[in-house]
C-alpha cells in the first residue's frame, strides 16, 4: 500500500494529539486510551535505541536505519522525519490499516512537526488537538521537576516549545493543560463530540484497502 493513497482518500477516522515536550501530552493520551476502547494508539517505527522497559512492537517498532530506508523507498510510510541526526521516526501505513480494519479510530501521539506532516495527509474525519501549558514559565518549571535536563538542554527545549506554540493555530483545538483533572475532562468531552460527528461506520474488507 503506497502512502500516496493517503493524500487522496481517507480510510478511517484519525485523532492527532501534539504538544511541546513537558505539556502533559503523554499523560492525557494514556488517559484517553483508558476511557475509549475504540481508540487505538499508532505505533511508530524508529531507528533510535530501545530504552529500558520499552517493548518492540508495543512502544515502537525498533528498526535499523537500512530497514527504515527501505520503508521509505517502498512508500510504506505515511510520514517520516529525522528528529535528530540519523535518528528517524515514521508512521507505517500498515499500522493504520490494522486499526481501521477493526473499525477503530487511530490515535497519534506525535511531536508538532510530525503532527503537521500527518495533518496534511488527511482532510476528512480527522481531529487535531494542540496541548500547551498556561505559560512558558510553567512549562519550564515542569521540565525542571523531571530532573533530566541541564540548564543548556532546558533552554533549548523552551526555545523549541516557543517555536512550536507558534503553530498552535494550525490545529483544530488548543487545549490548555493547567489542572490535570480539568484537562482530562475537557479532552474526553472533545473526543465524545468528535465521535458523534463521524459520518461512517469504519469496517473494511482488507482486499479493498
């Protein structure tokens, strides 16, 4: 299946959630998955090294650079990007078809650049949500509490976040994650509304994909 098909035809519904690092995106995505059985997480392919406790095929599809390159050459990726030098991430079309064949909705948890690339591929039955903190100062404090950043890396993340926030208007909904419980309720309400708007029943014969 060529990724060219995505440009002209939407096979099933898609929800894209994105945010600057430290905005609470992953926490909200996990909450949504616990609340909506019909949402299925899209597992990305990556060339980066597997971290402790990560599982191949569950967290990511960990592949070599050569294999990733073959995916690109065969047109098997809906989108891909080089996040860091020689560190690639991409969405396999096969991951989406597996979810749609079950009649479920694809849920993407991606960075802003990846979200923009995905958004350009779909034009029907897609919902995109940009999550941000109330301010950059609050984002800085949240990143500090992780205890994983040097002063230099922290400032780089804040600078990147500032740039990413400038794209917030490109998405359907901007959700401010101030109090987590409030944000959880808001995003559940948003997804419920989206589901009521869907025009089709998403069941597919694999031979028609």
